[in-house]
C-alpha cells in the first residue's frame, strides 16, 4: 500500500473552494486503497499570530469540515500536528542540514515576508518548509497531495531526504508531489490571475465552504469575467471564465469541452448561474454536516486522539531510526 501524507493549516474558520479542489478532494479519493495520514498543522498556523480561542476553534472546525467533506476516520488517520513532539524533533534535524540560501529561495517565504516587512516576519515563517519536510518524512510518505503552490516545498523535502540518506544511510522514503493539473490552482473570483487564498486582502473573491448558499451564489454571479460573451476556456485572454469552467468541471465531473458545448450561444449570466448551482448544491450539505459534528466536541476530540495514537506508532519509529543514523546516543525515551 502506498503511504500518503498531507496537511492543512487551521488559519481560517472555513476551508475554501481552492483548498477543496486543489487538495482535499484528492485526500478523500486517496483514502481508498492507500495508507493515508492527514494532519491539521496547528504548529504551522502559529507563524501567523492568532488569538488562542480562535486557533482552538479553527482546529476543531478544520477536523469537522474534513470529515463532513468525506474523510472517514476509519479509512484514514486524521490527527493534529502538535499532538506529536516528533514533528518538532525531526524538524530540528532537518534545520541542521538545510542551507540558509536554500531556505531563502522559497517563494512562499519571499512573498509572505515581503508583505509584512522583515521586522514583522517571524523566524518560524523562514523554517516553515523545513517543519513541513519533517511532517512528510516522519511518515515515510510516497505521495503528497497538494495544490501547485506547494510544489517547491515538496521539492525541498525531496532534496533534504536525499541529502540525509546519502550522508547517513537510507532512512527516508523520497516522496512525490501529487498535484492534479486541472485543479492545481483555483483563482480568486475577483482577481482571476491570483490564487484563491485564506489570506487574500478581500474575501469577496473567495468561496468559503461554510458560507451560506446565498452568499456564495452572489459571489459567483459577481465574479469578474472578461469582455466578449463566449464561454470558452482560454486562460490567457479569459482568465475569469476559464477559472469558472475549471470549478464547474471539477465539481460536476463534466469535461471542459462538454461545458463549452452546453453553453455555446448562451451568455455569461446563464453560465454563472449554473456554476453557482453546482457549487452551492455541493457545499450546502457539507456545511450542515460540519455544524452537526461541531455540536459534539468530545467525539471530535476522541477521533483526533485516536488518529494521533496511530500517527505516533509510525512517527516514533522513524525518529528512532533517524537518531540512530545520526549517532545520537539513545536515551530511555527512544530505546523502544
Ligand atoms: P494561504 O493562501 O493563506 O497561505 P491557503 O489558502 O493556501 O493559505 P493552506 O492551508 O496553506 O491554505 O493550504 C491547504 C492546501 O490547499 C494546500 O495543499 C494548498 O496547496 C491547497 N490550496 C490552497 N489554495 C489553493 C488554490 N487556490 N488552488 C488550489 N489549491 C489550493
Ligand atoms: N504548507 C502547507 C501545509 C502543510 C503540508 C504539510 C502540506 C504543512 N505540512 C505536509 C503537505 C504535507 C500548505 O498547504 N500551505
């Protein structure tokens, strides 16, 4: 069986359509026939200053949404990163084999730190991809389902694993990024040349899973489109319509060509109405199930607790192998 690992940050109250189509949809598919581990990366979320009550709420809300959308805790291991100290322990080891220049070249770090300025950028944002590498390599993952924006971080993870193995022996599996080309980057509805993002300056182009159907339908109907009136996929000249075609196709399962044919001769208005219908009919039941799950916090916590126990079995083994390979003298904690 292939080992799968991926993670999501609890940095917003709701997941958005980009998170779902770029990553979580693949998580749901990959829990069948694979040994899948999915992690709510709350330690990564600390790189953004958050009120403690809000972080706690978002962590539980992320778990509830992932289950509501299709993750089945009987088929996959769903857990919380901070429950396992192994993530930080392995993270430190990789910090010691990552070049400063190498980490400085990460575009996500460059973009995010440029936005806040160096005085307000925390060191955790700089080491963020190294902790991410530890998340992945601890579980000996073969495949990591993520959106396009994470490709460079997975490349770094592969480089670090290869570097470690070459120097200290074959401890780590080299993972592949699992990126579905057709949905790897869902764009903002108001700014169809930028990725839909939790940290977007304005929420008006972001489809949140937990927003009401009315709000989401309104956002889709006021999505920025292009001059002209043909519903045609052309990312360069028609980024807005192309983004909506991608969204419809990924949710309905209809091909882009069949959608172009279906809407030939009809205006943008009809097409946007159809996209709104596909999106809202998909997310309305997810919202209802999430609200139901959040009513029973105890059950959610015990699902996460069980997930963490299963994760620990794998993580502890890898950490022990790593320490041994490095020549760290075993203490009683790691003798196992
Ligand atoms: P931010 O943009 O604020 O950094 P985010 O919205 O990217 O946050 P994450 O928790 O960092 O959210 O991402 C979770 C997963 O969703 C990752 O695999 C990421 O690649 C994917 N993802 C996020 N946004 C998009 C998008 N617009 N299109 C496709 N995939 C996306
Ligand atoms: N950086 C990722 C979140 C993340 C992750 C991981 C993804 C943290 N650890 C391990 C895949 C595997 C992001 O989505 N921004």
